[in-house]
C-alpha cells in the first residue's frame, strides 16, 4: 500500500463523496527577507502550550451550552452591566452554528450585523469583544427580544427558547435523476409559528438500493453519478403529526418473483433498454426526537442546501443549489478578515473561503501546531488542536501517514526542527516580524566523528522511512519504537555515543530518547556504519538548508507542491516526487500565500459548481488569480479545514478528517 507521502494527500475518503462545494482556505504569506535563526543541533525539547490567560472584567464564563435541555460544547461569558444587570456573550461560532444566525458582511470588527428571521436590509447589529482566542457577541438584547430564558449553572450557560410548532413543510419541486439534469434546483419551505434555533449538518453518502426489473433479462442500469449525500436540518420545534406522516417512508414492496420468459428465448433477441433507477425523494424523512424536528434530505452530488430565514411569516427556506456558498466579507479582528466567494477560472466556478491576515498588525503572530501534546505521533481534528493551542485561527498543514500518524514533512518552530523535510518538497518559512519565504526545501545534516568521518543524516523525526541514518530528538516523544526491522539504534548523550542497541522487529521494545541528546537509527545499508561509531566516541552535527535562506527563519511548514513564486506559476509536482494520480486528481485543496501588499492568505477551495475540486494546475491558477505573489499547496481532501474562533468556516466538522499538524494564527492581548 503506498504511503500518504507518495499519494500526496493524507486521505481520500471524502474526495468522491463530498457533496458540498464548500470553501477554499488560502493563507497568503509575505515572501521577504528575515532575521537569522541558528539551530541547536544536539538538544530539542518538546514545545508545550501555555495555559489560557484569565479573562479580565468577566463575572462568569464556561465552555458548555445547555440549549433546551441538550448540553453542547460552546464558550460563553457574562460581564457586569448597568444597574446591577449582567450581559451575556456567546462566541460567534456557537451563535452561528447552534442558533442558525447568518453573519452579514462588516468592515467594523467591533460590530457584527446578523440576520435571523429578520430583515437583511435593516439587520440587527451586535457588539463584539475579543477575549482570549474567541470573539464574543453581546446577545443580551437579542435574547430578551426573542423571549429566551438564560441562567448559569457552573460551567454551563442554560438557554431555554419558547416552544415552537412546525406548521408546514412544502417542497416546490422534486429533483429528477442527477444523470439527466445534474444541476436542477429545488426549494423546501418550513413554516413556523415563531423563530427558533436551527442547525444544518452534512452526513455520509447514501447507498442506492437497486430495484430489480420484472423482466429478468433486462439489465439494471448502474449509476453513472456519485451517490447522494445525507443532509439534516434540525429545528427546536415540534412538527405537526400530519407532516411526520406525510414524509414517513413507505415500506419497500417485496421484489417480484422473476421467472425466465421461455417464449422470448425462442424469438429473435431484441435489445432491451436498461431501467434507470428512480431518483431518491429529496425529503427522506421528518421525525420528532426530544422536542426537535429533524428533516433528513437526500441531496445529489454537486448540490448542497443553502438555508435562510424570513419573518412574517416565520419561515426557514432551504434552497438546494449547485452554488450554495454565500458571499461574505467580515473584518473579524483588526488585521484579520474572513472572506468567501466564488473565484472563476474560465467557465469554472470554485467556492473559496479564506482568511486574510496582516502579520504586521500588532498582536498577530503565526506558529506551527501539531496534534499530540506528548510528541509527534498522533492526529486530531484541527478544531481541537487549534483550541488546545489557544489559536484564534488556523489551517491544516503538511502531510502525514494516516496509519501510524507520523509526520511526512518539515515542521520547525522557534528554531527547533520538530520534523525534517523530505523529497525536496515545497515549504513556507516565516519569522515573528511578518516576513515569509517560499521554496523547495532540503535539510542537509552531517554526523561528524572525532576522527572527522562524515556520515549523512537523511531524516529528522520523520515517518518517511528509507535506508540510511535518521535522527530522533526529544521532540519526537519520550521513546522511539523501531519503524523497520533490524535497525541499530545509537543513544547519543552530551555529544557522546552512550549505547548501541539492536532494534529488533518493527514495533518492538521502545527505546527512551535522552533529554540531553538524541537517538540515531541505522537502517538497511547504513547498519554497517555502527562500527565507525563505537560507544564513548564523540560526535557533532553540522546542519544547513538548501536554499540557505530557509535557515534564517524560526518557523517552517513543509507540504507541496510549490505553486507560485514571484507571481509566476512554478508548479513541478514530479520534481517533488508526487504521484501521477495525485497530480491529476480533482480534489478539495488547502493553500497558503502572500500578496504584493504583504498580506498572508490561507484558503480552502472545495468542489467546483457542478463537479469536483481543482487539480494542482487549477489550484495554482486560482492562487495566482487571487493575487498571490508566492503560494504553496497544503495537504487537502478531507484534511482541508479552515478554523476561526471555535468554528470551521469551510465545511461541516463531521466531514473533516483528523490531521497531524497545522498553522495557527495567534492574537496577543494588548
């Protein structure tokens, strides 16, 4: 089975199944000079995350929401207000995703216009406050006007909304067979007696049951399009029993008994037309569970629901569209802008979600981050990793092996190599002054013995396993377990060979990594080098990067391929050892780039209208068209995740895979 490194994408699970043509996360970074940053070769210590700073001026806070009896994760706080009253503030990700609030474009980071069963032309505007790694919205007046009851219970904010009735569900038209009209649109209207919270979630692919023909000699037509995907719309309200009965699936009829037609066998054979499968009904089921109405939809590939609300009458409008992405341009914080729109490439339209970052703005910094707090092995949802690091925003980073959860590319933070580069692949480097550098990166390490013998070290803390010498530092974790059979492991402490150990079989006994040194693993042909490295001998390491400019930057993330340099497309995936399948694949993509104004952009690009995501050549053109001077392709597919303030902007969290590492954006308090 090929490694993820050879495939070039950590997982392909959602490439062909993902329906929503959701967004593209492109982080555009500035490509200029940097300050010097020398590497310590012999000692690396795992980087720990500092605890969250206390929130000042806050009466109470927590990270759980009880909404009508259901406890869900979500950050909130209450602040002292006028006349002894307290004001209640929800993080905007919770407010948007749990309540169904639509955020409207805004150029003022202190104000957020919203729409929720209300007018778009005269929206309600909520005040915002940045605290820690979240942006909080003052919902006090909104909640009072909506008739909500709010109280606190320790770490939990308890919200009770008025009881709501779902009075009608009407579908304007039935979707036809996707192979006949793949971009046909439909609309569902959900009438309510009052406004109520709602959520939308994307589910898995729906297996299509084949209906056998009554004629056994007529073949069943095989589907020519990807399977439909399940979407669910959940409302805090109870549907009328008539509606539940109307949309309750009928039990499938027993298949007819199929007998061969003997007369047909005696007559000349006439060609029979295959029977196309009947299209699935759009509304699969309506049910009430724990005082919630759940509407389950079967949505064809290339279409997704776009949900909006109106008042008078109170109504949820679910449009099934090939282009559901809503245009948005929100100044989320000073120097941090959330944007989403369609980017055209010829006749193709790609939905892109991106964050624009001004790295020179006071308090905004970037750092690599990875999943495990105890070493480099491990994966986690990006949303979880970002919250652990207290990042305000972030995007998934480089490649990794999804089987053993080990990194497959460069990760460098604060001048320490957490994982070394591989295969001369594209990388981005930066410093804390807002300067960036893009290129194809190679790290050359050499082990030097006391008698000046020089042995190449091919990899540092890498899951990419090849014949030769590899080095594992404390950043890898407390121990190293052999990745190949019959390795020779050298324990180096204080620049001396302290032990020589046989590695044995793959996964055999773990070897502790000394805090004042590192391990050298000799694999395959390199095992013979053990005789040149006797116990007690002194060793040192020389280290340099190609290009040398990379060594001047304290932070590096490697992925690839490199897409754009100096405004020109420089894509050469074969030179970076990516497979032909990866090069040609049309898939969801993550990217990072810098613009001529020094802005950094991180992007997520999802499936084009009516088709799959961009291939690498298209991704390069999209980044160039978005104004990127230098751009790098990051890990993509189900790994693509664009995070901001507790939420994923580009996709449903249920469709996002666990990832190994990412790039975090941090906002230091003034």
